[in-house]
C-alpha cells in the first residue's frame, strides 16, 4: 500500500462510503462485502458498508476472502453510491 491508498482509505472513512472490493466469509458462514484496508500475519483490517468504523478480525476467524472482479467492483460501488 502506498501513500495514495492511505488518502483513499481516509476519504472512505470520512464519507462513510467504502469502496467494496472483497467478500469475506467468517467461520460462522456469515458473508459480507468489505473494503479491505490491510492485513498482518494475524489480522484483517476492513470497512463494511454503512459503518465508518474500522473492523479488525483475526485471520483464524476468516473462512474465505474472495476478491471481486473489476466488473463486480464497479457494479457494487455504483449501486452503493446511488443508495
């Protein structure tokens, strides 16, 4: 991640408008669209739609992390900005 992404992430937080780029599925089979902010060897940091708080989840609680295709990201974020 570069400096530009830090600015983009801060704008997502400020405007409560995350740019959805992944789906995560937890070990409880709960799937949700997210904007992935970062990872460490133990944790995922992300934003959820309509929630301007950074979520932190232990990687062991994540069953699946699925990247959206370019077309899916475009459709998801277009739909989100029209809500």
